[in-house]
C-alpha cells in the first residue's frame, strides 16, 4: 500500500514554540482529505538516577492547571538542530543543577505522531554532581527532588505523575532492564 501524498500545505499558526500547518492530501484509495500537523523540535527527557533515587521536577503546567512530578525534559526552540546529548546535558543542568559524569542515549520515540512530528530522546544520567541551576523564566516555580526508585510506581498510580513521557520512559527503563541493580 502506498503512502499518503501531500497536495498542498499552508501555515495556519506559528509562534516561538511551534508551527501548525494544514495539509491537503490524497490517500492511497484516491480520497482527498486534510491533516492538521503540529511541528515542534525534538526534546530530551532525562532519567537522572543515583544511589537508588531518581530526580524529578515539578512545576505548574498552565495547560492542565496543575502541578505534577516528571522527569527533567525540554527542547531548545532557538536551536532545534542541537545535538541531542548536548540538549540532554543542558536541560538536566538547567532544571536540576545536576551534571552527569555518564550520559547514555537509550532511545528515540515520538510524542504523539497522530498529529505532531515531535520526538524525544531518552537519556540515562548517572555519576551525578550538584552545581547551580539555570532556570528559564517559564521555570521560575520549578521544584527538584530525588525520590526512591521504589516510590515512582506508586506516584504514577496515585496521580502524582501524569506526564505521559515520564510514564513511558519509566516503563521503557523497566522493560529493557535498565533499572536492574540500581
């Protein structure tokens, strides 16, 4: 079966963080339709683990009107083509003040490819040492705290962690054995 073919594309919205376009397409059957596509740069999510604990961050998320714990993560909109390892190290330091002696790229996945092209790189950060945080203005209320690895499952089940990326990475770490022996 052949792919969907783009006939036309128009930008319908753009700001500093994303671009939205509407594509006119033709499907393999010949039927025409449209796709709304959100374009955002890839981001990095970092599982910062040391001595049986994982560092999580919490900040107010305006879009859902609440505060929840999540793994450090972010993108550089001004540098969407930044090296993913540089991005991961930068976001870890920015949000937590942690610097990793070992930063391992584990995988690349997509956030919500039904409507958005944004993907994310999963990193495991270890051999951590504390330095100063470098928060962005949007992160002024960000809290960072280490949690015992054993507590994360409960935090997901009781709704303290609702970030799909964090839940996915936590499951991925379990499925691939990366948490064994930590």
